[in-house]
């Protein structure tokens, strides 16, 4: 039986920083650096598999393994990283890790320029970058509440989600242009530069970060991990969000692998047009991120999230159903990604806000790591399944399977329909 969630009081407005986030220089530095980094990461999201497909002539199965390698560390190491993040200052962790990410991603164009780039090296870079991304992602989600204060979370998350959406909008198109101009390996240098910009912006933040809560030496690592898992599994709204993300990510990875092969090989639309289609999701996600706070106020967090998930999944059914000449296909695909991105952008803002608000500050790192373990567990599995299904059934059939699974994922968040407002602070 689906568990219902009782309605709670809405958080009161914070009287501090009346000028809003636009008057907060520390948040602006953080937001600007994150925005640049997100754009670079979107370029890599498109360019890295294109290195495999266009430069190394990888098979669908090999592309699936590459995609799985990027997200495998989220499954294997998220819980350990969460404990580590809660024991250290998060801003410093992000700063150092971004510099290391820049160095690692630069290895791909270097090896390509030397003529020694192989799939094995690409897998290795993907794994290391994935591990470093776990650290940054977990630390960022845990750092934002201390930077903003909880009553500014919804607005701050909306800004950050809008930046992510803008990166989705511009990144794929930019990646297509860069791949055409400097090859797929060369395009990755843009991402390396973006990590350096993000590290610089983190260094310019002056607001002190609260010291991490001291942990007695007698507290075992396993016990700390268990506390983080309980923060997800014993919190019904957070648990529902985690389950939805698991199912959605699994089938969306299948869709991504199948669509890449379908568009580039079966339909031969070319890298620039492929990037344009993916950019449609970013355009829609900007809209979704901007309307999410108002939708939560008007309809409640749970109903708004449920509607956003339905929009995201249902519109992706258009992708395998589209037919006609290349121009019509590209147009239909772009519209489908735009509409789906609108729902996804709104869902991202609402999910982050619910998770951060319902979790105590000292557990944010472990909660973020634990939920990421669940959310990302579906990605490597979906990537591998996507490669297998695409190779065995054909890209279009794999797209149909993926779209049907995405629609089914909406049912996992039906219990959230009763979650209307959030408490003024994290649960203790």
C-alpha cells in the first residue's frame, strides 16, 4: 500500500539578506563558477562518447561500457565519499577536486594528439573523472545549505538548476561545433578549462563555512554509512524520490545510448544536428527550473513533482514514434526533448529542495551520497543494457523499450501527491 505523507507548515521567510541572492557576492561567485563548469561538463557529456563513436569506431556495447564507467563510482564509492565529505570542509574539497578533474580530462586530447588513444585509456579516464565527480557532487549538495540558509534553498536551487538547464541548452550545440572544428578529443579541453574557472570562483568566496561536526574516533565508518542510508530509507518523501530516480535513470540511459546510435548511424543526422536536438532539453529545463518554485507554492511540492515527472516521461514517447525526412525528424526530436526538459528541470529543483530541507545539516553529505548511490545505480546498468538492447534489437526498438520504462517510472512517486509543504528546518 502506498504510504501517504502528512501536510506540514510552510517555512517562514528569512528576514536576512532582504536584497535576495542577486545581492549576495559569495553565492554569485559560487553560481558563476558552477555555471561555467556545468557548461563544460555538458560538452564532455556529448564529446566523450563521440570520441568513442567517431574517433575510435566503438560498437554500441563499447559505448555502453564507457557510459557505465563514468557513473560506476557513484555506485561503488558514494557512501564512503559521503562520510568523508561530512568530516571535511566542503568548499576546499570542491576546489581541489576541480583542479584534479581538469588535469585528468586533459589526458584524452593529449593521448589523441600523440596518436596513442585507445578505448582502454578512455575507460580509465571515465572512471577517474566519475570518481572525482562523486566528490564534487556530494560536497556541493551538502555545501549549498550552509552558503544560502535553508529558507533560500528553493530560490538558490532554482538558480543552479537554471544554470544546469542553460548548460543543457548551449552545451550540446557547442559540443557539436567544437567536435566539427577541433575533433571530439579536442573539445574536451573546454571542460578542463571550465573546471579551472570553477576552482577559481570557489577560492573567491569569503563567507566562512561552519566547521564539520567532530566525529569521535570510536564511531565506526560502517555506522556512519548506516546513518546516511537511514536518512534516505526512513524518510518517506526522500525514499520515494530515490526510487523514482533509480528507475528513471536506468531507462533514460537506455534511451540515450539508443538515441545516439539511431541519430548518428541509422539516420545520419551529423554531430551538429545531434547536439541541437539535445540542446532542446536544456531550453525546456530553463523554463522548468524557473517555474518550479511557483508551482510548489501553488500546487504543493509533491503534486508539482508528480506532474513534472509525468511531463518528462510522456513527451519522450515522441522520439521513437517520429518519422519523415531528416529535417522533420530533427524538429520533432527537438520539441520532444524541450518538453521533456521542462518537466525534468522542474523536477530537479523540487527534488533538491525536498531532500535538503528534510535532512539535518550534519547528515547532508551522507544523505546526498546515499541517495546518489540509489539514483546512480540505474545509470551504469542502463548504459550496459542500452548497448546490449541497441545491438540486439536495433536502436529504434531499444528507444521504444526505454520510453515505456520511463512512463512506468512515474508510478513510483504517486505517494508524494500528499506532500504539500515543507518544515522550516531539516528533520532532526
